[in-house]
């Protein structure tokens, strides 16, 4: 008797649509407001609300079945759920797609190849950028060496005095310089995708950890053209962002710091604020917690674990960026930047406290992931 190979089981068909995303993510608090679902929607029936501290996808009340159902009704497609980095078993799916395996429980900050400290050598990029200007150097290099056509970033609205962060497209060195610096209020940088030219096929995304998980989710689940166009994914270490109301209700009301007079801000154990007149102020972070943005309260990813390169200004050195290289594409870009003299690096072990802090904050963020969500036990390291 000849043994026969068992028949392969057919892959389960993906049928989840907007109504499933609405019930599992949008209304449960899991939605981070990354806007991945909005930019991939092939029918343009999803909109995005970024007013009054709300950062969520939505549908018109008059749509088919109301906001809980797609305007295309029973013929709704599955693209939005494919793009969502918080829908279903998203972490293990993306891990397998990017790294060929799932994250181990002890890998609190995700899977990576290298950890270094890096900063830009260009004095202008170093000065205008955050913590050494690494991200600015990466973007300018990639643009000027024909590696990308454009980048999805954030700018300050208008003349910058409102400190309202808005998504935008960077196409030149000047654009990158204008977008440099951290805001600590939220901008769904993915939304800038809708402003791209058709000819711009190679795109970099710079975004918070929640946003950086969207491109590989799109690619793994085959969510269409958007996934194909994003060729460089730069993630920002992020424990939380704050509602825009923090400026008037805390900084100005308690400390007399008007946002129109602010020049720069950072977080290094405290909220640091530099004013245009040269003054410097520190606000205890515990006073800021009440203004934590809703979409951050259950986000489990501090370390931007699904970016090509994750970056953050934590540690002892204010003008060096803690840099976590996760993919071959990220490693190749870093090598080119060093070889061509655009950045300088030093071993991550030069600042062991920064690495320890990253793991500590990553572990803290993972505990936010609620038990009712998919994969909750594994995400808590149990």
C-alpha cells in the first residue's frame, strides 16, 4: 500500500469588512487612528475625524446601515480590515511576514538586527532635527539618491504657532527641514498618501509605532497598491501622544506658556519646552497624563516593532538617536548613510540605560493590550 500525502487545507478566505472593523477595533478603544483603513479604501467611502481630540475613521450617519456598515452594503470589500494593524491576529501575522517567525515573549521591543546610536553629520540637519537629526538625514539622503520619490511626514499647521500637527508630503531637502522636530500631538501621517502624485511610486513613511505597523499589515494581507508603494518604513518610539487641548488647558492655564510663543519641545523624563525668547521650562509628565489621546490608551507598541528602522530620543545623549534596525532594507540604508558620511554611529552599548529604558517602556505598553482582544495572552508575555 502506497502512502499518500495529506491534502493541503485551503487557506481560509478573508471576508471581514468595515462592519467587522467597526465592531472589533473602532468602537472598542483599540483604534489608534493610524488611518490605514482610510487611505486604502478603493471606494473612498471612509473619512477621517481629527477634530476636538478625535482621531478615528468614520462613515456618514446616512450611509448604508449607518456608520457601522459600509456604504457599499452587502457588497462591501475587505480592504479596510486588511490594512488595520490592530485587527485580528495582527502581530503574529506581521511578524511572520517580516521576520519569518513570531516575536518571543522575552523580545519585549520586537525583533531586530542592530541597535546603534546615530546622528546626522550635516550641521543643518543635525540642528533642526530631533535628537541629532537622524530621520531628517535618512529622508534627505533617500530623496537625493533616488531611493524614494516622496515621504509621508507631519508639519505644523499654518505658521506653526498653533502647534497643530498635520500630515503632509516631503519631496525636497527644504520640505524635510520644514517637517523636522517632534510635536507630541497626533498626526496621521498616512493620510498624506492621498496628496501624492501618481508618478510618486516609491514612498517613505515616517510615523508613530501604530502607523508603522500598517504598511506590513497591508502587504501581508494584500491590501492593494498602497502597500506596494511604501518602500521605506521609519517608526518613532512612542509611549503616547496628547490631545491638542493640553496647550491651553495645562501649559497655558497653569504655567502661562502660550503655544504661539513655543519654539521646540521634547520629552526626557519631563515635558521640556523651549520658548522663542530663550526661556526653558519643564512640566512633570504626571501632570500631562490627563490629556493622553484616546487612541494611545490601549496601544501595546512602544518600540515601533514593525518598521524597517525604529528611532527615538531616549537615553543619556541628547544629540544621538537610539536606532533599532529591524530589516535588511533598514540595514542597507544605514550602511549607505555611514559609508557616504551622512551619519555617524556608535554602539548602542555605549548607552545601556537607553536600551534598558526602551525595553522597560515596551513592557509597560504591552500591558495596555486588553484581555478581550485577539492575542492578548501572548502580547502580555504569558
